[in-house]
């Protein structure tokens, strides 16, 4: 079938390709790819409004699908143009992960999907009028929500399918949004029969900041502080993912020193993120002592990052083409002390829980997700690997010399709460191993690209000569000029594949930025995970997924 599609351009320097498909053929093409070519992993679904940047002029919108095959090595992008009145065939019967992605496209763009099981708002509230990512929607227009959503429009069909025609014997309960165990402002609405959950529905969007709309009104470097606020537990990894994508679009590669610094700081951020996840999950079990054993080393890491970047949580350390400055004198000694604290916290925690019967009973065989189901739902990162799937972007699509480091990809077997926690414990060890190797072989030289059209000049040059001042002024006022193209790239963030699909019109401001947040696909699975389990176990299942609200609903 793809032989009938027009191959437009090479999507990146690897095997990845982009194809234009007629709207009426899009589902047949995807079905063929899944069933005949084993493209079983739906990376993301997004859309673009070409109102101000028409390609082609007769069609205003495009729907875009990103798929990977079973090897996770080959990315294929399908794109179909359409107008507002045209209907897209839903692919929720092919990929469970398409459910929330299609809802997001409808919510943000107003593009309708035929046969979608529940096409309703997901990021914006139910009273919202219009579709905010359309180019003609004013960015400054705010809309307040005045009514709560009882979510019975979703709950009732679920209960009916399970044979509950009458709800008199059921108790309905809200977990969150104002609850410590909800891990952010997330609401889980459950129907209980005793203490067993027979139906569950999730609502997100309480933290929605309009990240993608904001990106359309800022230069590429101005977007970096916004990326900090995605997964704020590992902010620098978000910086890296965005800067890495833009640098690939520019066709530039960081000097080796810059790449190694990104590896070191990125792996430290991964450690911090895992510490937060594990500490929170343990305190949800009532293990408060373990919480402090893991949480205190995080403070040491934040002190190091504050000393390096000037900020504790949202660091904004990266820039397009490099970073703000080099490592400070004494960084290596501070890093060693930080790693020592992490290792001690890990040892103290595991000595209490590793052979603890209470911990094992609470965590094992709870919230099980098989490898096939995890792939079908679009999982990635530690959650996917805990289900037995060996996929790590650092290995499958190496960047920043990751293929030269000696480390293991940690894979679980059962896909339960226990595996998701233990995978993260071991990944902390592997990150420490990578940091140790990177520090021992850290090259000298520059940490940024030597191109004045991309990187900012040193401050001393801004203040001392006219060339440096002009260079600074041009980059601040106009931004880095990125060639006209559409591009997707990703890194292995703490929660999984964090990707950016960027549409550039050749200016210093992106025309469209779509973030592929790993949390979004994990959260979409929670209701199916907790149904049939005890309410206390639902709290642990949620915690083991490591949902970060800023990344979830952006």
C-alpha cells in the first residue's frame, strides 16, 4: 500500500521516512504497517494548522502519525492533509495509545475522529469554547471553568459493560485532585464495591499552561525555560531534548565536551527523578523512613545544580548550540560527594525493603501490565522496560556518544509495581556508572558550537566590543534561524521517550512545537490498571508510573 504513497523527503539522517497519504487511506496504511510490517509502537499523533504557512494551500490542516516497528529502530511518519469539515478514521481499535492522543487533537484543533469511543475534552475544561492551537485562536483569551464534571458520562458505560445496571450498591469516590497520593493535580474517579475498584475514570488538565501555544510566540532559546516546567523533577533533560532536536534541524553537532557535559548533567537529573519517584512511592506505602533516605540525597544534588546553574529546580542551563557556561572549578569533587550520598541512601533503603515481606506483598503482582499491552498503549522508559521490553533511546538511537559507554539496559519481567520500582533502583546505579565514565574521559575544548548565528557570545564580549553586542542583540531579538522543515527527535528522559515534533517556517520562532510526553501514555492506562484491584493498591500503581503533572498535561 505504501508504494502508492508519495515519498516526500528523508525525515532524518537515519532510516526514518515521511510519507504523504490521502486522508481516506490513512487508516488502511496504518493497519497495513501494523499487521504486515510490525509497526506496533505508536509514538504519537499530532496535527498542524497551516493557516499562516500553507502546504498545500488547498488544505488547512494536517494529521500526523509517528510509528516505530518492533525493533524500535525505524521511525515512520504518515501525514494526511484535510480541511475542518473532513473526518478522520479513528485508530483506537489498532492502538490503545491512540485514545487520548486523538482526544487531544480534537480538543486542541477541532479535528473529528470517526468511531472514537469517547471524543471529549482532555487538556481543556468542558466549558471551553474553541480550539486553542488553531492559528486564529487569540493567545491571550482566557476561559474560566465554573462547573465540575461528574464524569458519569464515562463511568456509566464502563459499569454497564461490566453488568452494573444499578448503581445503588456501589460507592463513588474521588482520589484527588487535592490529595498527596494523587502525585499532582490529577483526579481519579472510582466506583467501589467494598474496597474493590470496579470502574475508574481519570481527569487531567488542572495544571494546563498552554506550553505548545506559548512556543509559537517565543524564539527557540526563549522556549528553554518553558521546557523546565514539563518534568520539573528532571528539568535539564527537558532542556536537552528540545535543544538536541533544534540542533539536528540546524545540522550542527556539539563539541565533544558539550556532549559529555550534557550526559553527566542529564544522568544526574535522571537519578534525581528516580529518587523522587521511589521516595514518594514508598511513603505511599507508609515507609516514611525510606522516604528520607532517598529524599535527602536529592537535596545534595540540588545544591550542586544550584551552584552550577544558579537555580535549584528549573535550571534553564542549556542553550541552542551548547549551554550557558562550562563546569565550575571543583565540580568533580562536589559531584563525587553527591554520588556518595545517593549510593548511601540507596543502600540504606534497599537494606530495609529488598527482603521485606510487607514491601513485597504490597508491590508484587499489583498493577500488572504485560509487554505487549505496554507497547500497544505507547509506554516507554522504565515503565515499559519493567514490563520486559528492551527499549532505551540511548541504545536504539544513540546520541552524545552513549554507544561508547558501558552500561546495562535494566529490564523487568512481571510488569508490576515491584518491577517498576526495582528497575528505577537499578537505573540509578547504571546512571552513576555512566557519570563515572564520562567524568574520567571528559574532553577539553569548547562546550558550545562555534557559530555566532547560533550561540550567544561571552558576556565580556557583549560589554567590551560592538561585534559581541550586535551578536547578542540579533539572537535575542530575532532568535536562531532554523531552516524550513518538519522534524521529530527524542531522547531517553527519566520517564521514557521525550520527543519534540517541530515545524519551522525559517524564522527564529517555531511555527509549531509538539512535545511527546511519556507520562501522557502511562496515565491513560491507569484506569485499566486499577480496575479489579483494591483502592490502596491503586495508589501504589499510580505512584509507580511516576506521573509528573507538568509533563502530563503541559
